[in-house]
């Protein structure tokens, strides 16, 4: 038996996805599964608020949690997934006379920890510099940039790789939306950024 149509909770998530500049096709991919094919027209109806107009968009935290759970539950999809972990057997170490477990590490692990810290601090500095240009220049991406910066505490040991990965992909989606509009002026401009800031924003995303 086929599942029922999109729920109110899913509509709230879809609205927040659209606010972030995610394309309807990408949004659809998160909700289509065996037993339920979500029609692309349904996403457009939610976008235009001919469906679910009274439903409040999900919060950024709720969407981040949804994307995080999806990436963990569907690693084969490649959608906003964090780096895959090696499936090697557990490795143990001795420390202070006790046996401890050495945690697994990403396949793209960088051996030099100092290089990782330097990259972290460089990206954090770029974010701080970008937020300083103000709302008039950043326009609709100001909140997204500030949310991304919040994932970069001063102490790198307090950072969450999941938050950095998810919020970074959100900025990437924003940039793609802006570039799509610039390439085809017939499209509705979902994102507006000061032209002088675009190269800095693109450098940050890349």
C-alpha cells in the first residue's frame, strides 16, 4: 500500500529548504522513496504556497538535524553526507596503564594535525571578514554566513564536523542558485548578493 502524501512536518522542512536556495529537484530527492514518489509539481506548489500556506517553515536547527539524520541513514545517496569512515577493525592503544580504543578516522584524513588546524583558522578568518561587510552587501546570504560562522568556535576542538559540513553545503547551494540566475536572467532571483562581494563569497565556498 502506498504511503500518504507529504506531511505537515515535511512541508515545514521543504519550506526551509527552499528558503536556503535548494533546488526543487534536490528537495524532492529527500522525500521520494520506495512506496512514495513525490511529484516535482508538489514541491513547486509548496514553494508558491498553493499547498501548505499556513504551515510555518522549520527552523534552521530542525533542518540541520533532518539533513544530518538523512546523511547517516542514506550514506549511499551522497546528499550532503559527511566524509565516509573506514570500515577497518577497531584499533587499541595503551594509555596510563589502561587499554583504550583508537577512534576511526575519515578516509580523507590529513596526517599533519597542524595543517588541519591552520585550514580551520583560515576559513574562520575568512568568515569573520565576510560577515563584517554588512547586510547591504551580503543581502540574503547574511544569515547563512553568520550561521556558518557559528559552527566555527574559536577553539577548534569545540567544533562539530557535521555542522560545518551541512552548513557549508547550504552556502554552496546558495552560490549555485545565484550563478544559475546570472546565467539565465529569465529565472527568478532567489538570491541577491552585491556583485563586489560575490568573488569573496565564492572563494569562501570553494
